[in-house]
């Protein structure tokens, strides 16, 4: 039976993947479709063991009547609830990651204004005109220039911090019935319950099938009948043990812990650039825009250029319009739909 059910199991997990990656598929529909396609196999091996090779037309009839006959009891409905609750957070988390990638790529290819370019040119090379080729800009001078050039990027900082916080909260909520890995790795238990229900309800289900589809036309096999033993592991649906460090939950936590280190990335970008590359270290001779001084001090060259980045507005609006809060609101609406399914 496991060999015949393999294709249907693969199709089910393909549907799961499509949903998580954002495809327009319904969890209710693909879970029901899985149990629809599973019914003809179960009918052969559990309800009427020892018989096989039913016609394609008869198998199609079994698929069509499965939802009315309900050979698996409430197991499909339970599976729909579990899939909806666990897949929606994972889908939202992936959408949020894609949003972050999009914004990072956008800010990575910003075009600076001519005023910013002239300010950088003066800061880096005007000292060369006086033969001071080894002098770096003073820290204060560097910060004023770079912060002016990155003024628009700094406006992303508040949204970026909110984005990371929302990711942390979403990741923390993905546990138990909201954890896709937990639910999928235990899906075999639901299938076992469905097989048990079909076995217990076998005589009644068989009579209902005959009323709707008629007696099956199929060939007897030479092999002995296949009995269903709920105490034996089904080799085709066996869950393999895994090390705890391999879980998705642990990897999410590790990712969030690394991401948390960059919470102040956009707000502190000027400090990073000047401190690590552009400016002279504290206490070293440096160029203040006019002359070389013995210690770094901040001069009045504040260049807050509101037009420093030509597509500033596009960056900020992207966060405002496509923030992860919007995605989480969508998740809340979809979660309400799952609750309605549970109540129906």
C-alpha cells in the first residue's frame, strides 16, 4: 500500500511547498485532495484487502464520493486546521524575508546627488592639494559629510528596527501547532488515524460505496490479503528521528540572533564607514577641511542634504507600503479564516 500511496504523498508535499512559497493554493483544497486520492488505495488494502486492480473509472468514483462518505471520519478536517495554522506563519515569514532582501538590494544601489559627490571629493582629496596625501579626514568632519549623504538612508532606520522586531515576534510565535516542521513530521500520525477510522468503519463504508459506485470490477490477486495492524509501523509513512540541532526552529533562532546584531545598521552606517575606513583614529593628525590638526574635533561642516539620495522617497515608501506589519495583518485575517474552517 505504501508504494501506491507514495505518489499521492509526494503531491501533497509539493502542494505544501507551493503554498509556503506564495502560490495561490488553498490548504483546505489540497488536504482534501490528498485524502480523496488516498481513498481508492485504502479501499483496496484496508476495507477490501486481497483485491486489487480496480478500474480507473471506479477509482475516480471513489475519489468523488470520499467527502460524502467520510471514510476517514474527522481526520481530514483536523488536518486542514493543523495545516492552516502551521503553514500561514511560515509563508508570512518567508514573505517578510523576501521583503527585507528587496529593501536591502534597493538601498544597496542608491544614486547619490551631485552635492554629496562634491562633499565627498572635498573631504577625501582637497588635502592632497596641500601635499597632505597621508592625512585622513577628522572623525567629526567625516561624520558630518557621510551623515549628510546618508540622511535619506537614515530615515529607513526606524522601519528597519520595526521590521526586525516583527520578525522576532513572528519567529517566536512559530511553535507547537504553529510550527510547520512539527506538524509535517507528525502528519503520519494523522494518516495512521485515518487508516484506523477506515478499518473500523470498513463494512459501513463498503455498503455506501456499493450504493453509489456499484460493485467493483477488479481482478483477484495471488498474494495473501493485506491486514491492517495499527501497532506496526507503516514503512512508507515512518518518521525518521532527527537531531535537535537540525530543526528549523533552531535555525530560525540562530538567524534571528544574527539579524539582531544589525538592528541599528542603517542608523549607524555613517559611524561604521567613518570609524572603520574613512576617518583618522582619535588622537591622530587629521584633515578638518582646512588644515591638519593634532586631534580630531568636530568642525561646523554639517551637510544635511535632504536631496542627498535621489530616490529617497521610493525607499521610505517601500517600507511604509510593504512593511512586515502589513504582511502580519494579512496573516491575522487568514488565521481567522482557519478558525472559521475549524468551526464549520
